[in-house]
């Protein structure tokens, strides 16, 4: 998940809370539904949700790829 997608200041989010994600706008036909589903899952009691490439599933769980959404958040970013 990136903030400011498509702009020079775009930044990858590595670990965020649902509240932090709600502070950003995401395209309704693109990342919006994925982000909303992950946020709702965590807010409903899920321990964490991950968004990323399915082939990176293990790396996402380790926090090495994709975006992890969890109540403890952190709004970390990943360079490159």
C-alpha cells in the first residue's frame, strides 16, 4: 500500500493501524476495497491483515514485504 500513489512523493507503508489507514484516500476501484476490507477485518478482532503479492505471503507475515495492518500499527514505511 502506497500513499500518494503515482506521485513523486509516493511512499510504501509497511505497518499501519486501521486508524492510520483511514487517514489516507485510496482509489475506490483499485486499492480502496482492499484497504477497507483489511481495516474492517482488524477492527472486527482479526489479529492482523496483510496486503501484498500472494507470492510474498511469508515475507508479508514477517513484515518484510507488503503492508501489515494491525491495531498496534506503527506507520512504518519501506524504501524502494
